[in-house]
């Protein structure tokens, strides 16, 4: 009765033997998109500046990656790069957290500051690093951004600032909250001199950073889908005990309500910012 059974081919044998003998693909070769569930080659994701080519979902990107995509090649000159935070209040294990953040990001603090050219336009720039203690703002972050605005005022340069932050750094208490007023004062002096400040809000921009320099730009643009708020939607919903509107506190919601000026996909940042800087060059010359 078994004389007429079709012989098993090689593929059937592989399936029967299970996954042990099947070819495997390393997990690090692909990244799953949370927006559309597509599997994206890691190399393609890097080339697209960490943006899904199918649905446009914007993945996290490091401050240095942003800088390399924004600044003209070889034009960046870093400022205040040696400044580091200290445990001024004796907060438990703060030194360990700072040490781990430095190891994880290869940065001394949660913001990079300097000057560069963007499309040939001389500019002062700061870019926050979200992986350094969630981009939280402590005394050094506030001091570096303040000094950058003061340097831009002296050199009559516009400022382009990228924000990503969980808010004020709790390990530095009131000293962290004081940076809101200090940075805002520096932004005001820069603006009173007729100089341009473009703020670019990325996911997430929250807390004391949103309540200060993030929303004080002459032009405020955001990446698609970015969460932008002071208190998060969960906190507001629990406090007010009300159902929040769909997409509450996303960049799209804030654009509709007039809180930001435009939503610009990441790959268009350099061209868009370069055009804006060129249009306003007369103010700095």
C-alpha cells in the first residue's frame, strides 16, 4: 500500500526536522515598524534617517545623527563640550546615572551645542540627546543653551534648536527648574536683537523644556507624530477625569490648534531650515 506514495523532497525533510536545520536571519538585520508592522532592513532604516519608508513613522535618532544630517559637511564647531553635571544636591545614585548615561551615549550631557553652516547659512545650533537621562534639563543643559544664545547674540547668528526631553531633571530639584527662566531670558535677548530662532520639536518634548525655550522660537516646527506637552496625556486624563480627544498633544493636534507653525518630515529638515535661514539672513548681517 505504500508503493505509490510520492517521495519526500528536500524541502519536506527540512520542515519535518524543524527549525534546527532551517536558515536563520539575525534579528539585528531587521527592525519592526510600530506604525505599520513592516520589517525594515536596518541598513535601509539608517539611510532613511530612521524613518519608515512605508508609513513614515519616525524612529528615535541620536543627536549626532541629526547633526550629521543637518550641518554642511565639516562645518560643525562644537562649543562647551567639556561641561559636565555634578551632584550638587547629593541626590542618591545620581553619579551612577550620569556615568551610565555617558557610557550609553558617548556624550557628556543631554545637549550638543555649536556653530555650523546649514545650506551655506552660518548658524548656531543645539541638539538635545534623548538617551542621556531622557533628555532631561539640568543646570548644565540650561547653561549650555544659555551660553549658545549669548554666543549667537555676540556673533549675530540665528539659532536652530532641536528639542527632545522628559522635562526638568528631578535629581537637581529647584536648580533644574531655574533653567526655564535662564534660558527664556537668553532667548528674549537674542530675539530683541532682531535675530532668528527656529525651534524643532521632536518626540517627546515635554515638561519644563516645553514650558520654556522649546515653544519660544520665532518659528516652531515639529516632526510628524511627536508628543509635545507640559504634562502627559495620562496625567491630564487622571486629573480631569475626562476623555481626551483623539491624537491629543501630538504635533498634528497642536498644528490644528495653532501652537506650532508646521510639521516637517525629517528628511526635509535641512532644505526647509536652509530656506528659512536664507530668507532671514538680512537680520544677522
